[in-house]
C-alpha cells in the first residue's frame, strides 16, 4: 500500500495528442498522467535504501515477475505473461518456475539464467551482504537454482518448510529480477564470466558488479543511460525531469499484452496541490494521503470520480535502537508511548475521512485479515497498559528515570497530515517532559531515515497479506547501515523475536501461524519496538475520461493496473 512515501509535482512532455485512437500495437493510445508526492529515486528498488512506494509505483509496469499484488483486494495474482510456477514437492518443499520463452528485456536480451542467479544471489543474502537487499524472507532457505546459460526454467528447493512460498520467486516491485547483462557489463565481466562468478559465489570477482547493483541505478539529477535501464514489463522509462516527472512509454519489445495508453506520465506534485492539479487538468489520477479539507474538496467536486477505503498501509512510530535516548531505555520508550495521543490523531485526522476508523493496535495484520482478533487478544494487556494516552504517568516515568528534559529528534516526511500529527505528538510529549525537536523533510526517505538520524521516526509501511513480508522489519540486522538493515530501520535486536520469526515463516497451519503472529505482536509491545497509530485511509480521485482506474489496498497502490489505463 502506500501511506508513508508519496510526494509529486510538475510536468512531463510527450508528442502524443491524447486522442485515444487505436494503434498498431494493440493499445488505444493517449497519455494518462498520475500525480504522486514523492520523487522517483532509483531504478532498483530491490535494495534496502531504495525500497519506497514511489519507486515501486513507477516500476510496477517497467519491471515484472511471476506475480504481483493485483485486483481490488490487493491479493497475490500470478503474472502468466511473465511465466508460471507451481509447487511440485512437499518434502523437500520444491517450487518449479518457468519464464515465458518469449520473455526478453526491452533491449532484446533474453530473460534467463543469469537474471535468475543474480536475483537469487541478492535475495538470498548468500554472499554475506555483497548485494544489498531488503530482506531474504525465505529465499535464504533455498539452494542456488541449477540453471545453465540461456535456461528459462529453475527450481527453488527449500531446506526447511516456508509458509509463504507463493510470495517468493521474482515478482514485480522490490523482489523483481534486475538485468544481469547490464550488471555484468558494468562490473567489467563478460556474460560467461558473470554467470560463472555467480555460480561459484566468487565475491571478489563480483565486487565491482555488486557496487553497481547497489548504487549504480540511483537517480542523481538525471536518468542513467537508457542502455542501463531496460524494461521487462509493458512500459519503458523514456523521460525524466528532476523533481518534476517520469515518463513511461509502451515497450515495443514486450511479449505479453501491450499497455493500453501510449504514454504514462508520473508527475511529482505535493499532496496539498494535487486536488487543484486534478481539477485543472494537469493530472488525471491522484492518490494522496487525505486531509479533511482535501477529502471535502474531492467529494464536493462534480467533475471528479473518487473512492475512499482503508488500505494495508499503516502509520507508526519507530525508535532508534542504535543510538540516542531510546536505544537502551525501555522506560523512556514506554513514556513516549504513553504521551502519544493516538486516539486524538484518529479523531482529528482520520475519522473525518473514514468515520468508523479506530486506532491501529497491532502492526502486521490488517483489521480485515484472518488472525487480527487473535493478535489483539494476545497483545491485549500491553495494549491496555501502553496504548492509551496517559501524560501524567509518562511524566512520572521521566521523573523516576531522572530524564525530564530529554532531548528527542522526532522526524517525518513533509506533508500536511504528518505535519499535523507531528505537532499533536510534539505538544503532548513536551507536556509529559520531553524536549522535542520536530522535523518534517522532503528528503526524509533519502537520508534521515536510512542514516538513522532520528530518535523517533514517523512513517508508514506499505502492507500486504503475506506474513514473510514483515520478517526483515524486526529481525536482527547484520549491520545498522543504509544497505545493511533492510526494513529494520531502528535496528532493533532480539533473539526471542528472531526465533518467533523463524517459527512463523515455516508454519503452514493458519491457526498456529495466527497464534505465533499474536506472540510477535505482544513482544513488539513489551519491548516497545514501534508504536502503531492508524490504518491509512485511502482516497483515489480521477478524471472520468480515464478508464480502468481501480484502487488497490496493497503496496502497489493505484499503478497496479496502469497498463490498462486509457482515455475514453
């Protein structure tokens, strides 16, 4: 889903007249423009430092894989254009994957074994962190696929059961395949040398290639050379204006169903400006984090189609466990939880958009998912003790810890709702006795969060229905660095948590998995690792001249079916 990452603004040019006439490639033509708040930052969002919703939304139809979070419910949907996969054995757990014979990168290179092994080497963590990854999430329990140059079929054979095996394998977004032939060339290796180095696990030979994989696709004022960013999806990135727009054009070498629109322009527009941009025709689709005023503007506009619903995305507070006042002090983390006005945030900022919204009391399951009530019940005592605001008790803890006046750097992404929330939290926690410096910055996800320059960070996780997706969020990290901490931004560490995560990942019985998830939620409250705030209200608004705009509650957000957008 997308609640904590967006930001967009200006223009992107193209030569299309937007007429929507049928074209020889099977699409209906035209240009559709989407307004997003956060700028595009990297072509490779499989790395820990580039795992943002903005990157994922741009790349959703540029890179592809065996599955995606599709349909209106945000559930796993196989991408049969890319290939097929099926479980072929229980003991050992074995899943067979076959890439479409016609699958090629947009530069004509076949998608095959070297791409498979690059994906596996990065996603499994087999080379001691040589390649940056968000989290291994079960791939570390598989053997290196046995494929040969040019091969398009492979197996993932697990050394231990893995409950969410369907969510493994290359997908769209942050577990996609990246073009191995580009990485090889940038690493000074021939395709044969690169494949051999991957098969042999030769880290020394791969060092330069890995450096490019980790850093070379970052967007630094301009797109990389077009030869470095080939597409495996229905669209290719063909234009970029810094802080303004990204332009996607139909991939003429895509073997599957062609994209409908000739061009998709993704414009960077601040959320508070998006409704006006939609009304005056600068953009066709917006999906902002709605404020009360914004929701009223959208619902009151007769020329706009819109839909409001809760999303998998949820807002939360993260503590810095690496350094700062909260790193080694559970009482101070508890005091911050007690001064946080969770109910007030929901009443003031969320209920005017979604009237029956409530505080979010657990992190890893949405209210509509199986197992939610089990987690609420298991973590109930901790929620009752620390989930309600109690400024007097927070003050008492600070006095007992001789910590009144503790300085706290409280940081978030700069947008209206987070500014409003930040001010409410700051005022309440200063009343309790903290000395709070609140900062809201547009480069929050670029530098402050990955570099751990915060004591408390407020942002959102884009959720999904799979349990393995949040494994790396709480697992002990190898290194507390932008490339080494995965999703565990605060660098929390607990042997008990690691053991619970190991257990839930191999449990296929859903009742047992729900029980373990409840224990995880209880421990997260007991250790006060993060503070869940609220489920994001999603609001999508669009120009009725654009067809096939279908909101989606998952991390893919509205671009999940952008290849079907068209003008009437």
